[in-house]
């Protein structure tokens, strides 16, 4: 049970980005394609959880000085580093082996994601700007992986929207870390010393505006406009503004997935957006 906690199943929500190419490519109606997408999501969940174990082993000393992370099983010495790393290795073999069965090219993308995430845990998370860009790249790779699985070419717009949205979430995470840790922030994550409150707030607003602009452009220009996807803009607008309200009014955002799991209006918005996109694509295709 403690090992499952280390795997952070609530974070699996991020792997929903793997589904986006199939959603926009109208591939989910095919049982075969839907099954391949589900298998791809499962591989990403297992692979990402394996890397969480590695990250928790590397960060166990810093986590012990964190007000919340000190209760993580590895930091709390409830699970030994050796046990965690062994489980991580087994999970990586399962994830990559399963990915090869789904599609060899998908396995390459998943392997690249795992390698980048490992580099983030060891080095990149300590480099200002590169840390948040790496987080954003992870979401983009999820979309690319999903496109590979259903054999569709991902739109440049959807990759741009995904990257910008992920940057906004990453900067919001840095903001929350800086606020919650206060003067102790440098002892937990030294890169936080390079993120002033003014800079982080400016980057959150900048990336939020860029995300909305990019999505509006995506849904009103080219093929997406033919499906009348502009009708989904209000849900994206509300979702981004709602998230900004949570970040600045509640001073939350340390964990995007925790925000989604706890905020009913945000959950409803995401669900309505998925349904709206699906209906608009079906009507346009029919």
C-alpha cells in the first residue's frame, strides 16, 4: 500500500493528454483505436510512477525538511531506497515492454519521456527556466505519444496549446512552493531562489494569455474551424480563469492534479469541454 502511495496515482490524470490526438482525430469511436489509446495511457501511468519513485529517492533528504513531503513513505523511512528503486526498475520494464507491444515508435517516445524525466530529477529541476520548460515538454511528449498510437499527425496548434498550458501550470507550481516554504524555500529546492514573486506572477499571466490566444487561433483557423470548435472556447476561457483565481485568490496551484481533484467547477468545465469537442467533431464529420 505504501508503494502505491509513492506511485502517486492521482498524478495519472496528467496522462489524459495522451488521449487528445485521438479525441481531435475522431479515433475514439473505433474500439480498436480506443483500446490502443487506453493501453498507451496505462504504459504512461506505469512509466511515470516508476520515475516518481526515483525522484523520491533522490529528494528524500530535502523532503524530510518539507512540511508536507516529509510524510512521503521514502522520506519517512517507511520504504527503503533499495526497495523503491527495485520496484521502479520492474515498472519501467513493464511500461516499456508494454509500449513496444502497442507500437515500437510509441515505445521510443515513452522512452524519451522517461529519460527526460530522469534528467529532470537529477539535474534539470535545479536549472532556472529549464526546469519549467522540461515539465512542459513532458506534456507535449504525451500528446505526441498519443498521436503516434492512433497514427495521426498532431496539429502544431495543439502542441503549442499544450506546451503553453503546461508552462502556466509549472510557473503556478513554483509560485505555490515559494509561498508555502517562505524563507526555507532554498533549502528544499535551490532553484526557487531564482524565482522572484514578481517574475513568477508575470510568467503565469503571460503564459495564460498565450494559451487562450493559441487555443482561439487553433479553433478558428484551418481544419479545426471546419468542425466549429470555436464553440469550445468558452470552456477553455472559464477553465483558465478559474485556475488563475485558485492560484491568486486561494494561493494554491502547488499540484495541478490536486486542484482538479478538489475543485468541482473545474472538473465540470473539463468534462463539458470534452463532451462539447466530441459533439462538435461528430456533427462536423456526420
